[in-house]
C-alpha cells in the first residue's frame, strides 16, 4: 500500500505515471552516456577496442582516395610523431585538403583505425596576420573608397 504526501492512499494511475517517468529518465541517461566518445591517445585507441576519438595531423603525401569505393586512407601523426593509419568509408570532406588536423571517431581494428566520422580542423581564416603581412589589409572593391 502506497501513501501520498498527506497520508492518503496514492492512486494507481499516479504510481504508474511516476514509474513511467523514472524509466524514461533512466533510459535517457543511459542513451546519452553511450553517445559520449572520449578523446584518447593513439596507444589507448589501439588497446581500447571501443569507439573513441583521436586527433592528429594529416600526413598528406600518403593520402589515398578511391573514388569508386568511396574510401579514404591516410595516416595521422600525433604530437609525439607516432603514426596511425586511418580508413574512412564515405565521401571525402570537401575541405579535407585545407585541413591541418583531423579528429577521427571510430575503432582500431586489424592494425588500422576504422573511422565512422571525420571532423576536419582547418586553420581559421580569422587568425591574425603576421607582422608585415599586408594581404589582409586590402580594400574590398564592393565598399566605397571615398572618405566619409
């Protein structure tokens, strides 16, 4: 027998409603936890066997893209100089050539990192220019050049 706040017997429909809400909250929390993918080092990715994220610099001279199979293969190197081969099945990101770094999400299997997702990290076009660089000081033609 279940009692409410004022000592009255709690109605079964309220008890069922509260139970359903609790089940959905637990289900939502567990589902959200599964979507969290940790960043790990190359060594940890090789040991893990689980879906993880690693970040590295693209080694462009060794990039291969098979247009027919839609498969991109390239090595990435970490800050220690270690390399890891990445295989991604899907369309090559349009800004891949401009990227300097890439985040790969997937699993390490059979001596390669099989990526489900690629997140390319391009250098920002809003970064400051180096001293003496006047390339960003040019005046756009669409704006009047007359003084106010």
